[in-house]
C-alpha cells in the first residue's frame, strides 16, 4: 500500500543527495573565498534573502513554515561546514 510512495520518496532522496553535494561543493568555494578575503561566515541579510526566495517559490503555501525551517537548517549546516574549513 505504501510501497509506491516510499519508492518515490527514495528516488527524491537520491536527487536531494545529488543536489546537496553540488550545493556543498559551491559552499566550499564560497568558504575559501570568505577565508581568503577575511569575510564573515554569517551574513544575516543574505541568509534571510536566500530563505525568503526559496520559500516564495512554493506552489503550496501550506508548506511555507516547513520550507522555511528546512532552509534555515540547511543554512546552519553550511555555516558549520564553512567554519570547519576555516579552522583547518
């Protein structure tokens, strides 16, 4: 009964992992640029703009608070990763 939907989620998760890796590769480049130019990891206005832009692309407004949470968490992960790059 749930097998079809679970298989679809598995396929979407595969795509999400691929996109996550691409995003993290770009985050790595950005982190190196920030380090080289002595720029801060956290840019609140940029983070807010990224989240708002992503949430504005939703077709279903009921997902807005959850998408906002998802992107906030994603931004937290990328900040932590960039910090780990600089600390090396």
